[in-house]
């Protein structure tokens, strides 16, 4: 088999998403370095176990670290912990990204790339939206339930569209070799608003209504509420001059109907009394839309409810 690209990868946050994609890259032959937290001892000794609808596999030996200072500078640094930990970015990023490397933010939400650009410069940042259903079910044990596509885009100050670049294609080739479905997007802000069409209704309502995605879709009233929230997200995108087509909303509804009954990542965090990604998934989009003069009343109410529940639940 051709040798893998000589690009090195750092996974910051080896959980449901980072553990899955990092393991697939290593399995395909890439040079991957995993930063862990409470799972470090276990993974350093036992490696990673991946259950996947695309085929289970184990990686008995992985390059595991509990300290980013011990990691080599890498070509691609994937930010894959929850955005509730992003206050750590100024400490974690500088030493692990090569001078000519790039930080690839695979987190959900809006506004993270701006924070990363302030740390590493705006020329070394990309964003990625992952349509993946994956859970970390134990130390170093990832369960990939459904989907898996990643959509990449370049970042620029003001989120101006940067088109498709050579480095996007190079990294996409690595993911493609790892068997990960890839899409390249010319416009990161549009891609992030598109992902919020899914995240805002389902992550939010799954917590507020204590419901899985199939339950929300199976009730006529909550299904109507999901659609109304999706249209509000589209209105938020439009306030930023990004147009989300009606067909995209229909596709998101259809994907969810076909999705295995799923507890969203925010619902899992709520049930496990972890802080919720409310500010990046709800607060930042609301603030950006409001700056542009758009009022999003249903999303605002969902945000207020989530802030109440988050404060009561995890502190
Ligand atoms: N899960 C999914 O299917 C999807 C998730 N996303 C997004 O991806 C991002 C990551 O989510 P997900 O993978 O589910 O989250 P997880 O909680 O499963 O994984 C995050 C990992 O980061 C680790 N971590 C936390 N703090 C540190 C630290 N200081 N240093 C190193 N590692 C650390 C955690 O370790 P520990 O547990 O020991 O604290 C955990 O293993 C989120 O923005 C989420 O919204 C997007 C699409 C799908
Ligand atoms: C849309 C979905 C379910 C998969 O990408 C997700 O983003 C999440 O669980 O947070």
C-alpha cells in the first residue's frame, strides 16, 4: 500500500470524536499523537478500542500523552475536546502546532476559530463540521453509532470565504485514505450555521424535554418545534448573508428520521452532570445574529432554559 502522507496529527481530546477520527487515521497508517486527560494511564497501557458500525478494531499501541509539552510539534492539530474546556487553548496550542502547521477545530458551535486565531495566527486555522454519532463509553473505548462525514473549510478573519485550498485537499486525502467521508466547503461560516440547523433544535430540546432524537421526531408537536427552530437558525444565517436552502432543512429532518435513536452529546453531558456547550452552540450564534439585527425568539428561550438547567446541574 502507498505510504501514508508524511503529515503528523495531534488529537487534543481523545474522546468520542477525537478518539474515533484519530484512531481511524492511525489505523490507516498516519502518525497520530493523542492527548488525554483522565484516560491517559489506561490508554497508555491498553491502547484504544473502537466499536464502529463500519467495523470494530483495536489499537493496542498508541502515542499517548498527558502533557501537551511532551508532544512533538505536529502538522495538523485537531481540537476535539468540548468547548467548555476552550479556556485551556492558550496553554495547549502554541507548542504543539508546527510553524507551517494548522489547527483544525472539529468542535460544534460558532466562534471557536476566532479564539484559536488569536493564539496561533489567522493563517493557521481551519474548521471542520462532523456529522458523526459517537460516544466515549469507557476509558479509551469509543462507540461509533452512525454517520461520520467531515466537512472542512478554511478560516479567515471575519469568516470571509477562502475557497478550496491545497492544504484542505491534502488533509482531506489523509481522511479519505482512512475511509472517512469528506466534503470540502468554500465557506466556513455557512458550514457552521448549517451544522447548527441540526445542533440547536436537537441538542437543546433533548436536554430541555429529556428526549432522544427519535422521540422528538415521533411527536407532532415537537417535530413542528424542531422545524420552527431550524427555520430560526436559517434566519440567523441569513442575517450573516449565508443562505440555507429549504432542501437542506428537509435533508436534516430526513437524516434524523433515519438516525438510530440517539441521545445527543449535550444530553449525555447533562445526564453525566458535565457542563454544557451552551455558549458556543447557542450563545455565540444568538449574539452574532442580534449584532446583525436578527431576533430569534425560540432559540433565545431555549438558550435561557439551557442556562438555567446547566447552572443547576453541573455546578
Ligand atoms: N460525539 C459526537 O458524535 C460529536 C461531537 N461533536 C463535537 O465534538 C466536540 C467533542 O465532543 P465529544 O468528542 O463528544 O466529547 P467527549 O467528552 O467524548 O471527548 C472530549 C475528550 O476531551 C478530553 N479532555 C477534556 N479536557 C482535556 C484536557 N485538558 N486535555 C486533554 N483532553 C481533555 C476528555 O477527557 P476526560 O473525559 O478524561 O475529561 C474527553 O475524552 C464537541 O464540540 C462536540 O459538540 C461534533 C459532532 C459529533
Ligand atoms: C448532529 C450530531 C448528532 C452528529 O454530528 C451532533 O453534532 C451531536 O451529537 O452533537
